[in-house]
């Protein structure tokens, strides 16, 4: 990624994909190091890795319909970037709102509906917003892009997750709940020169005081912001 810009907060540059060849997909690793963050993907059948680099990761949830035929239910794109020095120490909410506005300008006529940003219950410095996007002609339907923006405790790096789903009731789908539970496992590792600690004491993505990862996973789907207009 190109350091020195907040443009990534507007969303990953990779286009969402709803068609996959299972032969080209890899099983998930136990965990991933992405920039200064450590991420554990869903530990469940159906999840596969599409691509992985030092600061990005793509995952899909795929189900087999019949012999040789598969259906991609969810495509997750994760990217990490540095906060440029000229932006100082931004707040997580401001970063998420900047990304939402940038993405709205970028997508323009492709957007059918937009939600405001909302804090993710029980997870520190993590905000979400949602778009209903007009799909391409070959897809034949609109789809949801659910964004998560996570700011590191030292405000030096941030994560943008774009979750692409076709299901209108995706909040109730098991694959989405499996993905959502991983937000609480996203941890920021303090650089070695900053006190020598490996993990930040107030990890981005860890549950807030009094909450557990399980609590966050249970409450979030129902609390996600709704689109301002209903899907067609």
C-alpha cells in the first residue's frame, strides 16, 4: 500500500468476486500478520484464502452446490495502511466517516443505499458502515458491502475490511457470524522500538472492558446500521 494517504479508508481497490474455482483456493492459515496487526480468520468449514500479501488478505466463504459447482456466499477483502504524519493522530470515528464519504464519491451512481457509521459493540476503535451496491449485469442483482475500519491503539496504522455479500439477511447467516467473531481476535502488535512489547496493552479489536468476544459476536449482527432505502 502507499503510505501517506487516508484514501484506503474509502475501501480496498480489489473488486468483489462471487465466482471462484475451488482448485485455486487455499485453506486458511492459523493466523496472519498484516502490517502491524495479527488476524485469525474464521475457523470453520467453507472458508478459503484467495490471496495474501504483507498488508492485505482476501478470504471467501464457498459452499458446494453439486459435483463441480460452487457458490461464493461472502468475499472479504482486508487491507492495512499507515496513517501519514501530516494527519496527526486521527480518531477512529473520523477515519471511518472520511472513508465512507470518499467511497460514496468514488461509487456515485453505483450506490443504491448508504448507512451512517456506527461503533461496533464491544470492540475498541472499530466502526462499521454499509452500502447497497448495484451489481454488474452478469451478476443481475444488487449486493451489500459492509465495511469495518479499525484504528491501531497508537493511531499509526488502520485496517479496512470490505465484506461483500448477496444475502439480504446476511446478519442471520452463519458464515457472517463466523466472520464477525474474528473482529475480536484482531490484535495490534506494538513495534519493537515502542517499549519492546509485542502486543499493545489496549489491542485494537479486543473486547471493551466487561465484554467478551462471544458477547460482541452475538450483539453485532442485529446492531448493524441498515441501508437508508430497502434493497430491490
